[in-house]
C-alpha cells in the first residue's frame, strides 16, 4: 500500500470479509483475529482484482530487514566500513541488490535510494537539534560528498535550509521555555 487510496481499498475489502484490523499502514495490515485460509485466499483474489498484491510473510520480513539495515547504516555511519549502500545491503542479506531494490520499490512505491535519503535527512534533523556538530561534520558523518550536496537534499525534502531549520527549532525551544 503506497497511498491513502490503497489503505481505504484494503479497509473496504477487510470489512466485506468481516475482518477487524488493528492497524493498516504502508505495506502491512495487522488483523485482530485469526484469519482462515479461505478468508485469506478471498482477500488475495479481491485485492488482485484491484491491482493490489497480498505479500507473504517472507517478503515482509525481507523488507523489514532492508529497512533495518538502512537505518543501522545511517545511525552507525561513522563506525561502518565505507561500502556503498547497495553493496552493504546485498552483502548483509546475501541477495542480489537488483532483486532487493525491485521488491522494495514494488512494496513501498519508492526506491531504496529515496528511502535512504528520507532517513538520512531525519538523522540530519536530529543532529541539527543536538547542536554538537557543525554542518561540515554532519556531512562527513553521513558520508555526503559535500555540505552543499546534503543541504540541497535537505531543502528538497523539508523545504527549509539546514540553517533555517536549526534557527526555527531554537526559536520554538525558547518559546517553550518561557
């Protein structure tokens, strides 16, 4: 599921089958009660008619592993060997990167590279808030080729420059302390 429309469609199909769900998020559904084989197959068929695919448990586990490895690489970037993300992910999972990348894109509707950028920007926000590293140190820590490169990515994702983001957070913090 990669959109609100997909979520709504899945909710509708679950309701038709009388299945209560705990939550629905991008790429996953947790159903409240046990589901019968017949219900599962009917759900699979109904979703396929709507051009949505029900993934098996192994696929979900693999996707979760990919996401975990990416987050690990970002959070431990200064402690890991200098490998490309694709080489590192492929090596850790003992799988062909092209296969993993295609599977990830199919499930999430974004590339692994886009997922990495989004999560690196979240890490940059965190580092900016801690205010212990300067912009150059942040760029180095997260293996960006330059400050201008990650600043450009930051602005593209957030709409703000890193400096403005930092100032904005400081202003908010000062207002909260009043």
